[in-house]
């Protein structure tokens, strides 16, 4: 599938693809900024997940820079067995298209929802604030930020995988932003004693704390658990 990313060798570029190069299949998912479809390239019949983003929505919510960063990170990550592979991107007047690896077993959210004791609500897509749930305070406040915001995202994802919803989720975007900037979150009844112990030592809670330190050395000097 690696060759699905570009018609020519080299790093990802939007110059080589257009929508007519694909046969569009069934929808795989949707979100605040667009939809994802199963698609097949006409030339060599490679299957991809085609993420279609609406430019108007991205501009409305001032997410242009976030998308650029997502593409840059995806290109630099390269191929990894545990990360959805990013093949390429292109755009037209109204939309931006991201060519992603098609995951035959579906999204992680659905797998967790259907697992024994699954606690992820069916209406999660209708109630979530989208990408906002995972943004660090600096990004929400339109301030400068660095790579340490990745620690924040990992913390949010770990919390959601256990609880079934992100730590700062609310129907109101304004309230979600307030909770993020105030670091306002709680452990629900979903967290067993073992999970709370794990989280408090090495996962979510300390990841949120780690986020506030400039480097790991500062963190380990303040918390003996990682010594």
C-alpha cells in the first residue's frame, strides 16, 4: 500500500492527485469538519480511507493551522505498525482530501464500544465537540505552543478509552474551552481502584501534570514514581 501515496517517488505532495482519480465507496465516518469514505484508486485499485474536509468549516472554527500541523506530523511519522499511515493529500476549491490507510477492522472507538462491558455511547458523534476535546490550553487560547502539547493529547485519549468520553467534554464549546484552560476534570465511577492507581502513577493524571513541565527531567525530579 505504500505506493498508493504518490504517483511519483518522494514525500507527500498535493500536486499528483485529484478526486477523479478515485472511485468513492461507502462512508466510514463523519465529524465536525468533514467525512471519511472508503475509496479505491482507479489506476492500481488501492484501497484508502479518503478523509474529506470542508474548507469553510475549517476557516469558521479557525482550524487551518491545526490541519497543517496534522499533515506535517503525519508526513514526518512515516510508516509505523501502530499508527494509521498517511499517504498523501490534495485539494480543490471547496475541500481538502487526506489519503489515509484503510483499517479493515474499523475505528478504535467502535471496537471499544462493542467490547465486553463497552461503555461508549451510541450518540457519541452527535454530542462531541470534535477536535476541540483534544486541544491543549495554549491552542484553545491561540497562544504559542510546542511539542509538549502531544503529552496532553495522549492524556486525553487514555482518559477517554477508560471512561468512554473525554475529560473536558460538554455540549457547549464555550464550556469545553473553560474546562480545558482550567484543567477541570474528574474521575468517574468507570475508574476501578486498579485503574485509578495506574492513572495516578503513570498514565492520565500524571500525563496532565507532565504536560505542565518543560521536560521529563523536571518531572522526575518532582515525582519519585518515575525514578
